[in-house]
């Protein structure tokens, strides 16, 4: 049984980014200028939500709860699980929106 040897230890691709194929089929190590540069995150004091965003969150919660209550009061006709799922989906949308509020 032949012994396996490692041909070239270390880096497989050239330093500076992935190898791209050009139209003629030859490999090129050129990458875009922005691929190797660090972009710092936006500071916290500049990341804010719009003033209407908390109203949207409260609206999702309120409409979802109201939808479920009206379903069981018979406003939509015979109570259905689909109305229940619709109300729960609105409440989940409120939770998702709340986690993205800054």
C-alpha cells in the first residue's frame, strides 16, 4: 500500500483572495479593491430606528391579540384555527420587529 504524502503544506490559495477564472480559462489572483479592506461597524450613536417603529411593534401586538379575541367572540363567523394562526403570526411579527429596534 503506497504511503500518502502531503505535497504542499500551508496556504492553498494565493494571499489576497480567491482565485478567479477569466474568460480565457486562465486563473487570475486579482480581486476587487474592497475585498481586503476592513470596514468598521457603524457606531452605536448613529444606529437608530425611526420614530414610528415602536408604534409598528405595538400595532403588531395589538392587532394580533385583537384578531384572536374577535375570532373567539365569533365576529368572523365560526371560530377557526386559521384566524388563531393569523393572530399568532402577527404577534410573532411584533417580536421580530422588537428584536430589531435600536
